[in-house]
């Protein structure tokens, strides 16, 4: 398969696939969640830069999120296990509830 020539920022990915940006940031915080080379770090002039995903990386992210949603406790349990801030968990869970409605 040809190497992807496009990199999409996490913010752009969130808008493209209708997911919460904080959730995407948390999932991609562990680089083991996305195949090597599909999650990249982009220098944007800031101290930390930004992360981006290839098209295949976006597909992997969507697949992982769909899988997580089938686990006992789903997204909430994933975020608790990742030791996320409780306020962030609640923001993400509010968005999750909107997805269901």
C-alpha cells in the first residue's frame, strides 16, 4: 500500500469524524494505540508541536473507538483507566450521550 501523503491534525480529525477532541487526544496520548508511522508529531513552531494522523491512522482510531465502546464501561472506563481528570471525563461523556441521541 502506498504511503499516505496527507497528515490531518487531531483537531481536524475530530471535526471530520464527529468525535470529541479531548477523547482523540487521550487515545493518541499512548502511541501504542495507533500503528507506527500513522500517528506523527508535527513541528508547528510551538514548544510541543502537534500530533497528526494519516488516513490509515484515522481509520485505526475510528476502529479503536468503536471497539472501546463495546467494552464493559466503554469510554468512561477507558478514561478512568487512563487516569484522566474527572472534569474532562464528564465533558467527554456529555458528548458521548449526544452521540446516542
